[in-house]
């Protein structure tokens, strides 16, 4: 039998990343992602049953790379999921959050179906499935060669996309021939707050690379700190709120890092101790993962802060709200403030409630800080629409 690679997903669209690698008798998936947004192409069927998969190597915790793990667990997967320590920690909150969303969606559809006299649907997967697959995770350190058996060795290299994100180098041997295959995962931009710049891999026989922004250049030298400080200053001066829709994991913590810097450097004046609310249960949990994790993921600047005893994403005035009651109270209190809330695409979550309360008030600002598939909007920008 020959070494074989089959592309299951994300091979002609972004999201739903999943590749199937067979080396001798060993069967491996690289990523197991959920398709998100408009589904133009269906992922291919896996040519074997999920119970036959020995390992999943996970590049990072984003749902479009990890989100179907509970689903394959429900269909018989009982192998091992191997990922960096930070990815394991992030998955432990993100897969449960995703299961919660699946259960809520099914419940909502079933309420409608019952009213219309239609049959009920099942959730794509449940909390039990998420918890089940999480017990199969195994964390590894960056940069260490990890020998699974005589035919398979792997190594995770930091690619600066998300806390814990990695390219995976795989040395696969069969019939005395060894090949090195690299799966890029999502590669981050340079100079992102908090996490390290991407490291590069110098050699491979084959590279499987995903590309979302293949034909675009990132803008150079955008000064996020000054832009954000200016918007906060102007908005608080007008007694308005700054509402920032942001992805709960990654983007929210980058914003906290920038705001901590703005506060420390006193770049906003006349509003001492202004309050910053993080209003999304997932973002709050993810912020705790970032706080605990991990010196091995932080860049030099962030490490230096930690060594000075400074928490890089904490500051006076930071309020992490969790209950929906606390969330509602944010808009009853009229003190001008910054509100960071999920979801980044404004299509779900508590941010919709904050938009409802603030979008119509001319003194308020809505700030988009999204660089994601289909949102090609780099840096900070106040909404054009004010009335
Ligand atoms: Zn990603």
C-alpha cells in the first residue's frame, strides 16, 4: 500500500479544513473543521469509517479547523487528537461553546417545527459529544519532534495566527522511503499583539497550504493604537459609547492588549479609569485561557510585560461580564464606556443587543476590527453610517 493523501475539505473553498493521510496502516486526519458561511461546495465523504481514524493532528482551535471533532466522535472516532497545549486549552472552551450553539439551534428549529406540525431535527452534535472528544486530546510543546510510531513523526511550529496555532511538519515513512509533508494551517501576519510572529519552515517534499488572502497584500505600518485611542477619546468626549464587535477568541484579547497600552500611556485624557466591558461568555473564558497561557506563546514584548508583573490583557476598569442580566445592565448605566462583544460579524450573540442600544445614538461609535474571510477591512474604521 502506498502513502496516500485525500482532500476532504477546504480544497476549493475556505472553511471546513480536513485532510486524510494514510501511512502504512495508520490513518490520520489533519484538522476536522466545520464549514462556515455560504456552503458552495460540500466536503468529500471520508473513504473509511470514523472509528478507523487513529489520530487527528490539529493546526489550531478555530471552529473551521476543529469544529467537527465532536461530530466524528459521535460517529465512532476514538483515536487521539494531538495539538499544542494552548490549542487543547482553547478547544476545551470553543468546542463546548459550539456544542451549546448546536443544541440551541436545534431547539429553536424544533420549536418552530412543532408549531408547524413538522418532524423534529437533531442537533449536529451535543455537549456530551464535545466533552467526549475532549478527553481524547493530547497536548504537545512547540518545536519538539514527537514520534508516534516507526513510520510517523510530527512537529508543531508556531505560525502566529492564534494562541497555540501551528504548521505541522510530518515525516512519514513507508517501504523504506521517507517523505516530509507540511500542513501550513492558517499563517498569521507579522507584528500581531500578544503572540509571536510566524516562524518559517525551510524544507519539505510536499506542502499543503491554505490561502484566504492569496491575492491581497496586508497594509503596512497601520497604527492601530493611535487610531483606536483617537476614536475612544472623541466618543467619550461626546459622552457616547464605543461598541466593538469582535471575535471572542483572539481578536478580543488583542483589543484588550491595545487598550491596556492606551491606558498605560494615557493616550485618552479626561476620562480616567474609563470602563471597558467584555460582554461575551466565550470571550471571557478565552481571556482567562490567554491569561494563563502560556509564556511559550507570547512575543518578546508581551513576555517583558509579564516579567515586570504586568498582566498584558488586564487593566483598571476592565469588566468581564458573563450573565445576561449583567449584559443588559451595561446599557442602563449611561456612563460612557467601551463595549467589546461577540460576534465579530454582528450576525449573532450579544453584540446585536448593544448595536440596538447604541447604533441610533449620534454620539456613539461602532468600531470594526475584523480581518476575516469575506471581510476585507483592515484596521480600525468608524462606521460611516451615523445619524
Ligand atoms: Zn484560523
